[in-house]
């Protein structure tokens, strides 16, 4: 079993897995929020999707309300905000906990990966990013303040395509 086999739900509450949702694409899984100082990172995530999507890549957004209540909306409100404000065209999963006792199984696996400095553990804030290769192996972790178009992120994506 890989991370691609973990049961998840789409923002519209349909059961799926990352493998079913995105096929054999490389993935950048990101916990997102609509009312965060880092929310403008949606622009970079959409650009990554547009640039690398045709080459077998997809961003997957995971709304999370655990950081100062910065994703308070319903699924419909989140979808509306993302599509009208940022033109989000990548998959969004249901709102989920990424830390604590209620941490989603997907994030139980993701947090086992360390970042470039060798730090692992809990998600620090909204917009923490995990790169998953086509085989379902987590191959990169980028902290919240690392912009989606940062050269380290872009290089890592290109290495798995």
C-alpha cells in the first residue's frame, strides 16, 4: 500500500484515493486555507498546475481549519472562493485535520517525511507542501513560507516528471 491508496474524500464528499483522483501523476499535496496571509500562494499553485499538469503532475489541495480558524467555510464556500478568486482547477479534498488526535490518515503518512533541513513532525502552518512521485513515495517536503514557484520546489517537481 502506498500513499496513493489511502482513502480520502473530495471536497464534494465523494470517496476516492489519490491514485483514483490523479492517476499516475506526480502530486504536490498542500494543506490550504482561504483566510491566511499565505493564501496568495494559490496563484503559484495554479501556475504549477498549468505548467506541469500536461506532463503528468497535479496539485492536490487539502483545506484545513486548524491554524487560527483560517479555513472556516463550508465545502461550497471553499470551492467558490478557490475557483472565482484564484481559478483553482486542481482537485480539492474535504476539509481535514493535519495535526493532533484527529489527523487524517493521509497526513499521518505525510508527516513522516522530513524537509531539506531534516526536520519532520507536525505541520507548521497552512500551505505546507509534500511532493509525491508517480510510485506513491513522498520525495519532498516544503514548509509553508516556501513559495510554490521557489526553485527548490520547481526542481523537485521536474525531477519526478
